[in-house]
């Protein structure tokens, strides 16, 4: 019930103001994360917003309007605005009013609401994907347009519940081992098992497409393997880079009944199509120079190279636009998206919802930290003044160039060295985006550097040396943001980032979240130039992690040196 001691204010514009220093803050934060999006997260008041997409994701996971309103009522200081109550009921009610079903060979869009069906048949966004009216409640969908119609229905505000089912795909016997090849016990953690079961839904049409959101280090690869074991079908796995391809292949052979001859790599280095094939987004979106905007993608043939029963999109928040395009055309195949965050800086979350599927399972990062499945992490933001020699350069720089000047601030280097001295003997990643800055740091620290030009074989050697402790400090560019398994990395130091990218910050923290063999904590440092756009971008990068319950300790140069 509303009470002045509660932490939440619900406003008529569907923004939600949450008091951080309230004893019920954490419980309210966890409830809001299921149906609202975090917008701002300064020290004392966090701002969330309820959007149609956030509500439709909630509805697809089984959350009802009554449950959402009960959560808001439980934590609110004041009575809920009547327009917010009605909007939540209306938007939740829109999900599933339109359904896609299969009748024989025909794909049909249907709704009990005959007026809504008339609108769909006549709306310019949807009409071009329809193939003929059957009756007042059913209309044929044009062949191959299942995904396109789902995108269009989302645009007009009526997301379809897709019950049209999937092709079984080529049979592939696969089971999970009880012991890895090296003899270590292997079993699914409860949340991994639940994730796979929610996705599979017992083989029903309600399952088979969707996104599993788990923190970095929580074993999303294992969830993918569990889904494969449930479906027993030939699988195409798409990953961010070739190192991730190799890691998936190693994990599959180590933890499932699959043998090496059943698992193939399809990348820039090797093109081997097997019953389970692991590829990269980069090779799929390759096309010859001069091909133009409408040019062909020669490797899209991989999607039809076998009768895949499942396609896994690793780090689905990175899915490039051309892969969305082909995914719209293969909706009859089961699709599993894996990610630590559904945040996309390009605003294409709606396309993930329409084409990969709604969010099926999400565990707060702090919940898994409390259970010991990911390491406890302490985040620090260290603010340093801009070097005197760079102040004039920053002052006259064009707006688009100011971040580069601030990010390259030479006063970051002594702070970097001071942090390393605090963590002597630990495995440290120094992360940045500017290659000349990373070259300078690698030379200063006499540490190996991994960037986009580093050959895959050399990267793998350096990562292995880091895992075994032969190399204690690695300097890495953004190529190490994703899908790199470095279980003993305990310290990450960020010297520059991709402007205000929230998902990049989450991925970088994720590099150090795997539980430590000694049970120790992880430390994440971001060094920013104060009173510049570097500090502004850093605040934006931290928003997603703040929603997950992480707090940044703010330190100044003199407190570190």
C-alpha cells in the first residue's frame, strides 16, 4: 500500500523515481527490472521508465498487469496515477491479441478482434505481407514474410504471439556429460537448467524463440548447450569473433557427447560445415568492396547449408542489421539469443524482440553474486584533471574530437601505474579503445598487447599464458570485450571506452566476474578526465551496471597517487 516511507514515486508520464538510500531500495529495484527500463542513475534518485516494449517483454514472460500494478502499489509513496494504471493494463493486453498460427502448409495471422484484423489488413505497414483474407478473424501471410510481419505488427503497437511452430531440423543425438573430458564433475546450475527449460517450453509452440539474459561469467554457453541437448538437432551458433568460435567448439567437445568431427568452424580462417557449426557475425556480413548498399552477402548461404533445427545468437545485443534481415526470413527455425544485457546503443531492441524473440529469462547480477556463481566486484571511478599541455587543445577541439583529447589524457598513466602497484601479483586487464594509447601503455608496462590486428593464433597463445599466470598483465582493445573466458582475471582498468556505451561497460566488468579460485573479489577501475566529456560518457556507461546494483566509488587523483 502507498506509504510515505516507501522508496518509489510513480509519475503520470510513466517515469518512476526510486530513492537509493531507502531500506526497501533493493527489493523495489529488483521488481522494477522486470517491467521498466533504467534511464538515469545518479547518487540518490534513479529514474526508470515504463515503455510499451518493457511491458511486452514482461507480458511474454508471464507477468500480468495485475502483478505489475501490485509491485508499483507495494513500493509507491502515493496512489498510482489513473492513466498509468490504464496504460499498463492496455499495453499488457495488447500482447497476444494478434497471433501467428499454422494451418497445414499455411501461415495465418489471426485475432478475435475483427476490427483489429481490418486494421491489420489495411495498414500500409502490414498489408504488403498478407496474402488473402480467409474470414473475419484469419488472413494468410505471404510466404517467407513471417518475420517481416512480426516487425510491422510491433511498429503499429500489436506484437504478435508467434504460435506457428518450427521445423524439427536434422536429428543430432546430443547429451551433456556428467564429467568433462579432463574428469571434472559437470552439472547444470539451477538457473541454467531453468533458462533452458523456459526456452524449450517442453517443445510447445510457446517456446523455441527468445532471449536469455544472464551476467557475464554465469555460463550462457552452457545454457546454449542445454537447449541443444533438449532439442537433439543440428545447430548453427553465431558469435562475435573467432576466439569465441574456438571457445564454443572446445566447450562443446568438453561438456557434451559431441565429438570433434561433428563440430565445424565457419570463419574467415576456415569454412567447415558440420552438424554443429560455429561462425561469426563478421564473416556473415562480409561482402566484396564496391558491392554497394544492395550488394549480396556471399556467406548468407550458411543459413540454408544444412537443415538447422536451432540457431544460437551469442551476444545477441551485437547482432548486426544484415543478420536481422536474414533472420526475418528464417522464422521457422528455433532461435536462442544469449546476452548479458539487452541494451543496444542503436535502439533496435524491438527488432531483437520481433525476430529473435522476447526476453524469456533474466537473473539480476547481484542475485548470482550472493549465491557465489559470479565474483563480488567493487567498481571505482578515478577522476583526474586534464593535463595542462592538453587544455588548450581540448578547448578548441571540435565537439566530435573532444573525447579523443580527454581520453588520451597523459595524467591517466601515473594513476594506472599506481593501481597496478596496489594489485601486484594479480591478473590484470588494461582495456581501451584508442590503439595509439594502448601501444603507449603496453610499452610503458612492458606488457603484451592484443588488438584487432593480432592474429587469432597469437591471441589464443596470450590468453592461455594469462590463464596459466605466465603473463600477469594484458593490454587489450575492444576485441576482448566479448566472449573471452579468462577465469582468473581479477582486475580490469578501463582507460577509454566507446563513448557512452552501456553494454560495453557491462561486458568489460564481465571479463573479471568469473568466480576466483581463491574466492577473492574483483576490482573494476575506470579512469576518466574530470570536467570533460570523458566524465559525461563515463556516467552514461555506468547506467546499466547501476541498475544491476553496482555502485562506483568516486576517487580523485590525489587519493590514488
